[in-house]
C-alpha cells in the first residue's frame, strides 16, 4: 500500500511569506500529526488531527496552523515566515491514538 | 540505587556486535512507547513499540525493555549490521496523538 506522501519535497521561501504543506496519509488512517525537525531542537510536535478535528497542539506560535479534510488529507500553513522556520516538516499518520506512526519523507523548507 | 544506561548522542559498534541504545522518558503517565529509526533524507521509520503493561518485547533482531520505575527505555539490536546505521529515537505517547521524542542516538556500524 502507498505510504505517507508529503508535497512538495523541497521549498524555498522568503521571510514574511506564507507556505502551505500537504500530507496524504495511508489509506484508512484517520490520525495525522505534524512535526518540525531541526538539528538543534530535534523532533518537535506541532499538532495532531483526527477526523477533521485538532485533538492536540504543541508549543508553537499561532503562525503555525493546520487542518484536515474529510478524506483525512492534511495541510499545515505557516504565515509570516521567519528564518528560524527553516526545517524539515514531517507528517505522520496512524490508525488512532497509541498506534505507531508512519512518517512521510518530509518537506524541507528553507526560509531566506 | 538502581543504575540505568545513559543516553548517548552517538554510539559506534563493530559489525556483528550487539547494540544497546538508551532513552529516559519524562512523563510517568505515558503508556505507550515507540522506537524509530531515521536514515539520512528519510522520515523516521517505526521499529518496535511497547505498552506500559509490559516490560519487554521482542521483534526481529530487536528487543525493547521498559523500566517504569526509573522511566527508562532501551533498544537492543542483535548482530548489528551496516544497514542499521542511522539515528534512533524513542518516543512516548502522553495523550491523544502526541508523541514526545527523545534526542536521538546516532548509531554507526563499523565493518
């Protein structure tokens, strides 16, 4: 079966712009989580969606937002980009709580 | 007191040896734990999980040990191979859908 698909793979944006990243989970998976990965901070939880509802949120500013559609596909948006937002953004899907997550390959965002 | 393995940011082993990667978790209420492997340019890959009602679980060449008393998790890899070289993360699930990841250990397998 197809894995978790994230698009685009690479992105370069300018400070102040906004960006939207997309994630298609494994078919049948209703839980989608987003993580930010940087060399200095490691893997940081952004938010988790289940059946179109945000169930949990990490400690990121309001510039980071997300949503989930009825087909479980998810998007995350970052507005007013800052240089520090440069990172690998990972999406992961799961059947539900307390099941292992399957990660996509990530979107590498560079803010210049 | 009881001794636990220290978390090391890097670990280098000889091919064929056994590897032990340690992790300390933070929340005593966590009830589900996962080990992931991340290779360069890829997202983390699920290796093995364990629930809090168990203290040991075995997979193919991997074993996870959970010590809830000292909030410690370890991953043992038997007969380590060059393909095992990667960064290994432990993760604890504290509540709905949120996994908190450890700092990661870079495992290098020398031929």
